[in-house]
C-alpha cells in the first residue's frame, strides 16, 4: 500500500513500511536526546553542593507544609461558618385555582 507523501507537495508516493521505518528512525533520535529533567538535574549536581540540595529540598517541603496549614485553617473556618449558618427556608407549593 502506498500513500501520498507531504514532502514538498510533489506527490511522491511512499509505502507504509517505508513511512513506519522513517518514523522509527526519527523516534530513536528523539529518545537519545537527554530530557530536560535529566539535563537540569545534571546541571544542579555540577553547580550545587549536595548539602545545599538537601536544604533546598527541606525548604520546599516546609513551604508545602505551610500552604497545607493555611488551607486547613480556611477549610475549618468554612466548615464552622456552614455549621452556624441559618437553615435554608422551607419552600411550600401553593396551588392557585
């Protein structure tokens, strides 16, 4: 089976097998390139001493714990205000004749 190629709009036909082979070659090239996370971790290891990395990680944890404390506080306040709120008025259907 052949498909029209989009290579330059010249109408060149390429078999499905050739297209798959080309895509697999291109995929291998992409997978070989180190990902951004790997590159940034490598850079951090070269620039930042391990003790500093430990402190930064602990600092990030403390910031998240602080945010959790703030969220818990406001959730508790919302729950308390809902508990003290007046009940919703009962609705009654009045039939009009």
